[in-house]
């Protein structure tokens, strides 16, 4: 098992500034009365960002969270630390979140991914769906900065994560009490938790013993699930 940081409070960029489920219908399609599989219906887009416009609303903190060459960059220059960023929106229903993510520099022993149902009214509360550049996955619930694994106690290896500086396509489903992470079209982690029902979305990246994780994100999309 890969270790993970449990119970360590972190600062948001805004402040500075496993059981596997079945394939969702959006990916698998539906079967009609004649037994034929129909193409999935196109999901209704709620928010899209290719990060070509630096005024689209995401947090900007120099050398930490910023727009960079048509991508969004999170750079974590400290060890055992997380930074995250949000577009400042609120989604009240079930959502699917997609993003392309890659490591541009730093250690493979890192973590990065998607936030959903983010709120900071009473502290930093959200779900975090993460991978690492050395091939691990995890879903955590974060309560006022303290992370608790809900898909597994610690990060677990997955053969579907492309390692090193390869680009991975991440999909997060936050549907009712079902929180699910897909990587490159494969269901890699699932959890059941009803603590948080709505909130903002976001991106997150972090380090372990070695600082310097430089993570880039592109093609961020939120659709109604």
C-alpha cells in the first residue's frame, strides 16, 4: 500500500490566494426493446474550461496555482503538502467531472486529481478523487482539512494509471452517495458516503517526502449526471 497523509490540514489555493461499481449509463449506453445497445445520450454540460482564458475564474497564486500555456498548473513546492483550486461555482445536483491531467515535473510519488462537493463555510470540506504518477488511486472525504480514505484506507495501485509524465483522463462521478473514480475509461475506485451533497468542483495536487510536484490540467468539464 502507498502511504497517504491522514489528518494533516492544508491550505487551499484560494486561501493563499474497494469495490468497483457498474459502468454508468453515460459510458455504456442503453439497451432498447429490441436488445440493441444504443449510443449514450450526450450529457448536459454545466461548465467547461480549456484554460485558454486566464480570466475564467480559477484561483491565481503566483508559482502555486495559475494558468500556463493553455493549461491550468498547480505547483507544490513544499513536501507533504496539498494545493487546490476552484472556479467559484456551486453545483446542487449529481455531476460528472472530466479532466486531462499530467505531471510536468517533480517526483512520481505525488497525488493529484479532482474535487467535488467543495465547501468552506465551516472549514475545507470536500471529496477528493486522486491518482499518482507512480500508479496509485484513492478517494477521500476531507473534513475541515482532515482526510479519511473512503475507497480504501490508503492509496492502492491500479494498472490503468499511466505512469510518469503521461497524460491520464480522469472522470469523477459524484452521484447521490456514490463517489466513483474512472481513469482512462476504467473504473478504478468507488465509495459510498453521504456526508456532503453539493458544492463547488476543483483540482488538487500534492506531495509526499519530495517537494516540487508540477501538475497540469486541461479540458475540464462538468456535466449533469
